[in-house]
């Protein structure tokens, strides 16, 4: 009796985790262009900051 209850609980938890992973993956896929733009902005931040500082220095 206890084994059946535990196995049902385990299957239910796996189902909920799988559904949650599916929903998260779907949200990421829907917003992939926004995520890609943010990743590129983070990757290019040091270069952009350097260019901004360099431009300010030459204008002095």
C-alpha cells in the first residue's frame, strides 16, 4: 500500500516538474530574440564602455 502511494507521488512530482520545464522552455523560446539581444549587450558592454570613455577623452 505504501509503495503504491509513494510511486504515485513520485510520478505526480515528475509530471509536475516536466510540465514546469516545458512551460519554462516555451517562455524562453517565445522570448529568444529578447534574450539574444540582452546576451549580446552584456557581451559587448566592456567594448561599448571603453569606446564611450575614449570618445569623452578625445573631446576634452
